[in-house]
C-alpha cells in the first residue's frame, strides 16, 4: 500500500441516512450521504470557493456545499435522470406557480378521465417490450399525466417529471426493491392494479414539500449548474472537487441506467437502454491497464478471465482520463475528495482508492489523507456473485474510502 489509510470513525455516520437530514426527492442508487461532504469541508476549513462534482448523481455534494457556505457549484452526469433530480433540487423555482400548476394538473387530469372516450384519444408511447413491463391501463394513465405535464409552463415543467419518473417505475411490473430490472412473478402481475393517479399526486405533494422545506430556503443566493454529459474540462477553475464516482462499470456494479430507464423514457431520452454502456467502464478495451498500482490486480484477474480483466481495465482507463481532466481544472492548492469503494472481481479486491491517489499524484497533487469508513448507509447491493455463478455470493463493499489530495 503506497498511500496510507486511516480508519476514521467520525465518517461512519452509523444510524444516519440520507433522509435523516436531507430527504431526496427521488430514489437514486448509491447516493452519498451529504453528512460526509459536510464533515470533510468542515475538517479542511473550506467555507468558500467553487465546487465541482463530475459524477453528481442526485446531487448530495451540492447539499454538502451549500451547508458549508459555498455559493457556486457545477455538476455533470451522463444519466439524464440524475441531471433532472439535481437540477430540480437546486433550481430556484417560483413555488406559488408550482402550487398553482399542481392544482391545475389535478383538475385537468381528473376532468379528462371522467369520459372513457378521452382515454382512447391519448397516444401511448411505443418501445420494445413495453407490454412486458406495463399493463395497458397503467400506460394509458401515465400518458394522460404526461399529456398534461407537457402543457405546463416550460420554466417549471421539469419539476413535475420527478414524481412522474418514480410513479412510472412504481407502477411498472418491476420489483421495486431492486436497482436492476426484474419482473415480479406472473401471479403477482395478475393482481397488480396500481392507482396511477393516486401514486403520482401523492408523490408530487411530497416532492413539493421536501423542496419547500429542505432546499428552497437555502438556495436563494447560490448558483448550481448541472449539465448532462461527461466532464471534459472547463475554462473555470475549481477550489474543491467533491464526488463519489461509480465503483466499477455499471453492468457489473450498480446499474444506474437500468434503474433509470423508465424515468429517462419519461424525459424523452431515446438512448435510455444504452446508458449503462455509456457510463464509466462501459466501453470495451483491448488491453490491460499497464504501469499502475492496479496492474498486478488486473493481471491476477486475467489469469481467471481475460474478458473480465479487459472489462475492469476499461473502467480504470476511463477513470484515469477523467482524473486528468479534473486535475487540470483545479486551482493551485485546491483540494479534491473522492469517495470510493474497492470492489471485488473474481475474489480479488481492487484498491481503487490507491489508484485514485496515484493518478492525482501523477497530475501534480499531493496525498493529504485516505480515510476508511464503514459503509452502513449507502443504498447499494452489498452482496454480489463475483464468479457470476448462481448461489456463490461474497460481501462486496462494507467499507468505503475517502481520498483527499491537494494540488501543488
Ligand atoms: C455513485 S453515483 C453518484 C451519487 C451521488 N453522489 C448522489 O449522492 O446521488 C455515480 C454517478 O456517476 C454517473 N456517471 C457514471 N459515469 C459517468 C461519466 N463518465 N460521466 C459523468 N457521470 C457518470 C452515474 O450516472 C451516477 O449518477
């Protein structure tokens, strides 16, 4: 181990969850609890400056930033649903207008469905396997809601897509407690008859309440800009980077794309099925990652499976490229915090924390510290099948690492 790791209990936040202080407005996989970021910024006395999160997901680093007094923050994510959630939480909407549109939407929808004929006039979107995941009445009802959301003023329309996305997932035949798409059993399909409008309007009410109580009062004077896509580089320079990147490629770790597929379709995103391949590590490479701390571990994997070793390499190629871009956008003496788990592949634990420190060091940074924390509250699968054989499971990540580096 080249970069020392210190166990730091302060960052365990045992018994605390995201919701205990900053409820989210939409479920999202592998969220980082904002308390980690808040404590890190406090410990390193960062109270001002510009923050970047190149993998912002649902935006917990922005919550940490605003609690710590930062007023300018930029985020990037390749998953459109993540962009929607983050933007919705950190945009300053006219709340009276939202309340008014909520009421109009309710009136419009319930008036419209009084006549059955109306339902048949609504166009149902078509895509592959749609009937495998939804019943016809559910599709019709979702389409009615979408039809009326599309009539809402553009400035606030996106906000209404947040509860629609969750409603779509919840009213599909997907097992709701999984991130990947698995269909409920056939006998459950027959019984499944959700009240789509009830679910949607309850969620809308909740999303508005959370936004009003936890986000709106704090974002009046701050500027959070969230962009769809990969962070390449930027003319702006950042004082601090706070991020939790994916722990591996989406297909074999957390399937952000699969989780978000219905939401992304609500957003009209054509490539919803392709997202997992577009995320970090999703492409195929032809060579093992060389000349790095990580190489000997990947070589060991290649003894068991060359294919897996190449897949793993693909993730590290992408991570290294991204770190180079991030590093060049940080100001002198700026600090980066990467919160990461060291995943296991073919029973070999990959020291991604060490890799991150190594890459930043190669890009003109010094190692400040790496803390080990217990992963008791991250919403992600804690067991997997590293050999990809049914029934063989191993604990994946019960620890997480906080890697802090400072630019020279
Ligand atoms: C661990 S999650 C971040 C969670 C976030 N901290 C939160 O609390 O919601 C990692 C995120 O990285 C995104 N991602 C993966 N590859 C990416 C890439 N190449 N560029 C930008 N975002 C990417 C995923 O879509 C996912 O939202």
